[in-house]
């Protein structure tokens, strides 16, 4: 069994470009759009379509992806379980940020309203 440190390092070194197609497939399969996915990613990270394309092209790791992001001040409102972990209880900041993104993509795929996903009051 991998240690927590190994788990965090594996996530940090994973490329966003390797996971992005899975995000797209997940939301499209559930009849949501790539544009909605990009809206969710931009809300969380501040990355517009051009910057996102550049990061994909550069094969940026999640570490680089989130180091350069402007994390939404309401990201702490993302709560719940993803991949067996309660996202609000994850201690490693980078792993928590990656799981925030996973959770938002999951909510989008499950048909949640965009206002709820983007934590609009």
C-alpha cells in the first residue's frame, strides 16, 4: 500500500493533459457541454480557454497547474466525498485542490445546476 506522501507525489506529478480528456468524456456522456466544463475550471482556477489550451499543450503537471492558478476564494465551500476522501478534510493543499476540481466535474456530470456548482449565493 502506498504511503500518503507517495499518493500526494503521484498526484502532483500527474499531467493535467492526461486527465482532461476523462473530464470531457465524463461530462459529455452525461449530456453536459465542454463549455460548461471550461466554465467550472475557469471558476476554480482563473484559467481561460487560451491558458487552459497552453497548459494542456505544455503537459503541465497538476503541481504546475495549481501553482499558477488563482484559486477562487470560494473554493473552500466545496465539500463532500470524492474518490473516498472528504475533500474538506484533505490536509495536503495540492491534493485538496485537485480533488476540488474532481468534485466540481463530478457535480457537473451529475446534473447539478451551474449556480450550485459555482457556489453562487
